[in-house]
C-alpha cells in the first residue's frame, strides 16, 4: 500500500526534530530606552519559576483562572524588589510555543530586564538560543517551517510590501500552495503504486494520458510559483539596482535626485566617483538598493581603474541596471559598450540631461528603445522625467502575474531550491510517462518530488538544516 516518505504517515503528527524540555528564558524586546521590556519564559517550569519570583499587588497567588490576564505586582528576590511589573501566564497548548509561557512586562531599558533575566537564570531556567521560541513552535507542531521562516522575515522587513508578504506566509499562504501541490503529487503516486501492487499488466493498464495532463498542469503551477519567487525575493531582500555609465553622464546626480539628498559628490571633473556608494530607496513598498558606481572608461589611473573594475563586477550581479547616457552629446563608443554589456541584465536606459536639449543620437536611441522598450528621457538636475522613471520601476516589479505571485511567494533560497528540485523530478517523471519507462523509475521520481515539497514546510527535515535556519534568528524570538 502506498505510503510517501516523511513523518505525516508515521503516526506522529509533529515535525521531525527533538524538543528540549528545559525551561528557557530570554529578553524578547530591544534593550533600549522604552516604555516596557519583556522577559519571556517557556517550558514545563515557567509557571513555578514565575510564581516564586512574582508577588501580586493583591497578595493573591496565581490560579488557573488567572491565565491570559495581566496581573500587577513586583518581581522580588528575597525581600528585595527588582522591578514593578505586569505579569501574564499562558497555558499550553494555546501559546506561541505550544508550551506554558510567562511574559513579564518590566520597565524598558537595559537594567530592569537584565536583572529579571538574571534572576530566572539563577532559579534554574536556561538562556534561550537564537530563534528557540520559534523553533519550539515548529517542533511542537503549532506552525510549519515555512511559517517559522516568515517570522524572521517579518522582523527583518524594511518595507511595507516585504512585511505584508511575510505576514501572508506566516498565516499559511505559502503552505497552502505547497499543500495543494503535494496533494496533486499524491494522486500521481497513488496511480503508480496501485499499478505496481495490483495490476497484472501494469505498464499497459496505467492511465498514462490523464496522468500526463495532471503532471503538466502541476508543472505549470510550479513554474508560476518559481517565477513569482524571484519577485518575492526582491521584495524581501531589496532590488540591487546598479547605476552605470561613462564619467560625467549624471550617475551621482541621479542618486541624489532619487534620494532627494546630496548623498554623492557631484562635480564637472571626470572620475569623481572612485568607489561604489549604496543607499536604500523606497518606492511603493519596494526597496531599491541603489548603487552609484565609478564611471566606466579606459584609464591609466590605478585607483580609478579599480573603481571601473568594481563597476563592471556590480553590473554582472545586478537585479536591475540603470544605464545613463548624456543625451546632450553624441553617443560614444564607451556608451555603446556599456549598453551592450547591460543588455543581458534587466535594465532601463536613461537618457539624461534632457534639459540641455537632445542630440540626434539620443533622439534615435529613444526612438529605437522607447517604443515599448526600456528607454526614458530624464533630467536628474531639474527632475524632468523622474515620475516616469518611478512608474517604470514600479511596473517592472509590481505589475503582471509575476508581481502578484511575488507578494505571496516562497521567501528564501532554501525554499526556492527545494521547489526547483521538485519541479525537475516531476519533469523527469513526465518524460518517463511519455516514453514508457518502468514504473519503479516513475515511482522514484515522484517520491523525490514529494520529499522536496515536504521539506519546504518541514515535514521531513534534517537537524543540521534546522540549526542553520534558526541560527540567524534574534534571541527572544
């Protein structure tokens, strides 16, 4: 009888991994001047430790009916008051970690929370590791791994769109998408397993045509998800936007115009910019990592030459290239070389200095590239055309199917790589269906695809992979 690999058919509904039964404690808020600072406990001794340290102003001891209610009192050590606090008890399993949790709301800053933390450590709690609260939530089955990774994305989000995308994943948007793909794979696997176990002439009786249609439809869904995943990555990480051009075409002026600040030095002297300057620029929820580069030209100046080499390397790595040419002058050999080099990357051609009048070469460039293509006339000095540039940037990353998919897509390279592997295995299975390979070979390909999808949500995951995922989380979350 068919049973896919993984935990979900093993009789244990929890994800793979082991939950440490220690009671852990950490400061869960930033240690800076603030109204409150929260010390969080989770584990089997959370309630008893808090009961020993917390003295309610009413004098009443904690009772089960008090859970999820803020109680006013003091944290004490012996007869010494460490801080005036509000304390809340939350009973498992309906908590963040699915364990007993206590949160002590202290005065903000460093001293109060550090004193309360030190007290609980002396009482026997263990300092939480980075991400350990969220890791316990995953291992206890309250959230899946994709949702756990979304928690970190929310914390690190630098734009509203990135935060919205992470919240969508936290609430199960990505998990539902992966679950649907797994269900489709299970149907294909069931056909193969049934044929292997119960059909006399399995190779002949297998319903290949319907299975091929199902596999193609699933491949199409995976392709759309992968296309959206790249946009999703850019939403979360920021779009590496490299400004390139020969010297004195207005690269630094463009950076300053977008930032509305004199961030880069602007002079009439060629080669002023010798190294890359990076700044963040917000556009409709997108974060562009704007990088102003050294002007690209042949030079005997060693320092400027190093800057040119760096510019070329950044161009190769860019998510988007903004290619500037001086529209008031004829298009030079260096401009043509840069345009040719940038053609392999997503790019916009910006014909700058339109306020000085356009040369015939610049007008021709706009006509050639501007008819539905990536060319705009702008003036970084006067602001002319800047609204058109912002609109073009928005269209590139927020409109169309990829943009819509991106906001609720896979959030990181781990997830994307696993979906790519699942897609490759399914593609191999489809090829096998079309050419009539053995059922055992089909079974292996489909099982591999299922395993990789399951790993996205953590139903089958190695301990060292878990360690790597949570190592960059902040302590207290």
